[in-house]
């Protein structure tokens, strides 16, 4: 019995010696991370800027993919919508011109280089017109109109007044010319702030209005329009 028992014990010892020993996981992972952190494995990795650009373009691609999926007709429909939006933006830019006004003070009718008389503004307008500088001629003629109304006490002199404000106030005293005053102010705004270029007919229209306003009789407060004739 003892012999048999000894043989059994030896077999158990031998079997136990054949069981493989597991390597602990944490040291193995740390060893792998240490190995992979060596510079030789990262020589061709993208830098920070490249990674940021890649992420940005991935985001843009995702946005377009989502838009293409939602747009009628898929990618082709999205392309048509983009073209339409660009066309509308170009049309608005052409219609409104380059924005140049940054504040209300920039809309003032007169420059800040000191007051000039209506006669001086008319002379400057005629000089510009003779040189075919229609934009400057229109600006000076509009200033002559407003200054003349101030000199006749039909408008109170007020720094910072805009062409639109002057036209609205003058239109109440000269109602028969109110529409043309508003049109003149609009022409002034278009060439001064809207990036437009004036032409000869526009200037001649303001010149005629200026001459007619000099002869016009104002509507006095408390007087009906029919009583001014």
C-alpha cells in the first residue's frame, strides 16, 4: 500500500509541475506601453496641427454628409442649394453695395471740416460736374440744397443731421417737393454709403430741384396747402 501511495504522490507532483505559470497582467501591460512609447514607433505620427486639421475636415465631411442626407436629391441637391445661396449673397452684395457705415455719426450730411455756405457747395458741385465727377457733384449739390434751406430758416442748423432727416423735415415745410427731396436724399446715400456711382442724370435732377426750391414758397404752420398759392 505504501508503495502504491508513493507512486500516486509522485504522479501528483509531476502533474503539478506541468501546470503553466500565468504572467501577471499589469506588469505585462506596463511593459508593452513602455515599449510602444519609444520614439522609434512615432517618427511618422502627424503633429498637433495636422491632427487638428484632420479632425476639422472629418467634422466638415460629417456635416456635409448629414446635409446631403437631409437635402432633396442627396449630394446633387445639396450642391444646387449651395449655388443658390451663393447667388443670393452675390445679389444682395450687388444691390446693397459694400457696407461702409459704422455709426450714426458717419451718416452725417456735412463733413467735419467746418461749415460752408450754400453758394460754396454749389460752386464745388459745378466744379465736380465740369470734370465729370458725378458722385462728388451729387454729394455737393445735396449739401447745397440742405444748406440753402438752413439759410432760409426752413431748417434749423443741426450738426450730425443725415440727408434722410433733412429731406423729411424739409418735406413738411415744402410738401409739394417732399417726394423729390426724399429721392435726392436716397441718391446721396447710395453714392456716399452704398458704394454706387452717380451719373449725369442724377446730378441734373438734384440741380433742378435745387433751383426750384429756391423759388418755392414754404407751407407756414397753421396754413393749409391750398392757401399757399
